[in-house]
């Protein structure tokens, strides 16, 4: 089934409403959000989604977030959660591995897209 722009917009808007917390992971988080970074001052960061746009794909851009990463951590994936702690894991992006030998900040500008 091919979805029209209205249906794609509903899907993207529903995910944006539910999943506003961005996480960092040290390995593939699978379907559960496993391998989330721990230690130091690490914490998920909340994004704010712009309005949906496009006619296929439909996209929503999130505000850039700064995620503190502890020393000795390699980030391999970025995730989406419904809460700052616990919550429901909604998906992932496999990113270029980034090594934080002495710790630092990971800048993430998330985008949702469907169609």
C-alpha cells in the first residue's frame, strides 16, 4: 500500500509527539535501546521538532542537542526515547563511530522522515 502525504504526515507527527529524547549508544541498541552510554554526566537530551514538511518524503527536523559523553566512550548509534529515563525505545540511527578519549559533547540534530 502506498500512503499519501496526509498519512505520511500523521505517522511522522505521531512519532515526533511521542519520542522527544535523544540517546547515545556504544553498540547497536537493537529493538530495546540496549548499550546506552553510562557514566560521567551523560544524560539523554530533549529535542523540539519543527512542523512537518514535504510531499514525500515528509520530514520533521529536531533542534540540535548536546549530549555529554564520558571519557573513554565510543558512540556508534543515536536513539529515540519517549522519556528522559526508562521510557520506550522508538528507533535508532547507525552513525559514524565517534571516540571520546577525554570526554566531550556529542552534537546531534535529529530528523524524522517517511515516504
